[in-house]
């Protein structure tokens, strides 16, 4: 039997550059409270959110994704033609096919890069990061663009007290490439489909199309149940990711969780017993919850604000609908 030749890649993978795009429209709590009969104080206490970013008509999902990718490429020193794969994590690309990633790869001027979308909700970026690291080490790619991009403002019911103040828009990207030293740790990921009902679209597109009333199948969430699950289960996931990377909480410089809720972040940090020396991402305060985009946006903000520096060790962890989750330790570019 003829043996198939196997491809080999780099010994390790790492993040080479981070990019972000934040929509221009800033929406304070005062703009959303009337529709849900609430107050600014209630929103801050419940989530930590003071304002969020919503895209204008001109700031399409495609436009924001491309902008974040271009910044990541510029910061990494990698040319678009060197990109072998583009992976976009999103639940906001409302055209069933083709994948948003194929359009982005074209807009960037890649040399016919492989391109595909993944749907893992808020955990999508961390899922894509793991895929990228495996591709670089396995030899199927040398440079991979990993993107989390969402335009959730148009999928949010402005009268839903449980979600109207939470979701937002934006895009974050990372260039993953070869490294002589480990830069992306083993992933810890999974899902709990038995609880899929906790975060989901309100209805199937077929039900929408069968209705006489045009409408968007808005996102709905059972907030209290999600809070209890994420606060404690994800702390265990984070500690397992550290353990697989051969590290302890004392080795961390930064903690970058999905920006779902500041109270969830606080509970996770306490459960993991993070030292005071660990900087914790709080991008949700001014950005809102951007689902798959939240981790790269939060990471970009920490770097811009000087809370994180090149060479720092960061724990990324994300969780969302499905209930899908993923975590890994990375070295910052």
C-alpha cells in the first residue's frame, strides 16, 4: 500500500498581531431604558454596562470585519497575500451562504485563501483561535486570520428587559502564525446542548417566513440561569486551561473573559482565586456584549490602555449559546 505523505508545520503557534473595529455610535443607558421600563442604575448594577457601541447603517458586518483584519495585519507585519486561511466567528451574518469569510478574504486581497465561518456564539473567537493554532502546527497553513465579528443591535428586541441593554456591535481580529516557542496553549472546550434553550434565537427562520408579519428572530436569554452556569462552570474551565498549559494563576498577567457581565467576571475571578496582580478585562463597561467579538475587543483595549503588554501571559475564556465554551492561555504579541 502506498503511504500518504503527511504535512508538517511549525513547532508552535502564536498571535502575531491584534486588530479591532469599534462602531462610531455610542449608545448610553439613557437611550435604552425607556423601552424596558428601567433605569441607568439598574443596568449598571445588573451588568456593569454604562454604554455600548451600535453600528450605523454604513458600518456593515463585512466592513467592520475587514477593518479589524487590516489593523491586525498591519500590526503583525504580515501581508494579506501571506494569509492562508480566514476564519470568521459570527452569528450575525444573516446571509446563509456564502460565508462572510470568503468576502473578507477577497476584500483584503489575499491570494485565494481558504475561508469559512464558524458558529459558536460568544465562544466563537476562542474556538477559531484553537483551530488556527492547530492549522499552523499541522502544516495546513502558515498564517491564519482569526476574527470575531458581530452586529447584534439588529437582532436585539428593544423591549426585551433581559437583553435590550446587553448586546452590541464590533469586530476583533488576530493574526496567528509560526513560532519557535509555545504561544497558544491547549484548548479546553465543550458544549452542553441540553441547556441550548438558555440563549437562543426566539424563533426559527421558517416560522418567520410563514408569518404575515415581517420581523427579526430576536435573541432571547434566561439571564439568571446563564449567570449561575457561567460563573462557576467557567471558572473550572479556566483553571483546567491553565493546568493544561502547565501554569498556575500566579503565572498569569491578564484575564480576558468573554464580556458578558461584570458580575460574572467578578465571580469567576473569585472562584479561580486570581491574585491582585492579574489585570482583568472590563471592556463591557463601554462596549457592551459583542458575543464572538468580545474577547479580541477586550484584549485590544487592555493593550491600548497599557493594562497588558507584549509578552504577557493571558487566559482567554468565552462561553455562550449552545452552551458552547472554550479557553486557552496565550502570549500577547
